[in-house]
């Protein structure tokens, strides 16, 4: 009787291991299929309303992106949104934010600056506005 119980438990344990791998593969496939396509952000700026894009490396090796954007309505200010790092490429986009500074930008041109964390391995920065690339910037490697 004791041997029968041990064999039954061993068989159940082995079959559970196989199901775990099958479930893991099925779960991964379902997660990949459920990933929604990344939605393109809205572009608030015309081609002539952004300028002066530069990218350089800071002392810590992270990339610093600078540019200017025009916004006639001083209730809003231009800022750089959250960057996306994919391999050695970085994407960042200008966007609008409510102006909580109490002042407007000189001639309505807002200076924008962003330090991209964990970007020491990156060597290119694409500034996007909607699905359009506004600037392609190369950055020298850290060294």
C-alpha cells in the first residue's frame, strides 16, 4: 500500500511538471497576442514650430536632448515627453503641458531639455512628432 501511494505521488508530480511547461508556453503566447499595438501620440506642433534639436552626453553617460517648440497660447508650455529606449536607439517627442510657471516663453518659443536615464548604451535619438521623425540625432559613444 505504501509503495502504491509513493508511485501515485511521483506520477502526479511528474505530470504536474509537464503541465507547468505547457501552461507557461500557452500563457506566453496569450500574453504576446494580447499586447495592443502602441498608439502613435498626437502631434501638437507644425513642422515650422520646432527647431534647434541637439543631443549630447552628460558626465554620467546619459543622453541630454535639447530643442525649442513654439506655442502661441501661453496657457500651455512645450515639454519633452517620456523617452522610449529600444536597443541603441532612443525616441522622444515634444508635447504640451498646462503652464503652471506663471510666465510665458520669450516670443512663445519654449526651451525643452530632457536627460534620458539609462541611455549610456544608446547612440541615436529620434525626435518624433506623431508618426513623423522631426530630427535624427547621432550621439558619440561614452568614452
